[in-house]
C-alpha cells in the first residue's frame, strides 16, 4: 500500500481521540488540568483532530494531514490548502463528525 504510513498515523490518531474525553476543540492539545500544551507533549491528554495526528508523529504525518484536509474540504465545501477545514469540522461539529472524518481519510488513503 502506497500510503501505509499515512494510514497508520490516521488510524492511531483516530484511536487516540475515539474516547470523547480525549478529544477537544479550540486547541491542538490540553493537559489533564485543561491547560494548552504542545500536541507532542507527554503531558497532553486531549487532542483536536490535527493535534492527534501531530501527537502520533512519524513519517506519515504530512500525508495524513493532506488526506484529512481533502475530506474536510469536501464536508465544508471549501478548497483550503492548509488545515483550516480540519479545524472547522473538529471545532464546529460533534465528536462523531471528527471520528467519521478520520474514517473517511483512512479509506481515501487506502484507495490512492
């Protein structure tokens, strides 16, 4: 599979925020006290969609973000080249919308 690393990143990131208690809006990542931290911090316990991908890190990160952008653009009707549409889906939608965005991005990555 050509996008194996991206699929791995997306799958791990989705798993990370599958529990709604580990998901957040408005910030890339929060610590246990609700303070903003780097998504790569060991103190991070809750993540937005992009923060989860960045927390997983690794060689598939950039492609994973590309697939999330493509799916999010389709949902928002936008054509952003950056992660703006990811934030729109994550911050303006429900937790289930974010999880579904990951599921669709994983399918897309597997097809390409």
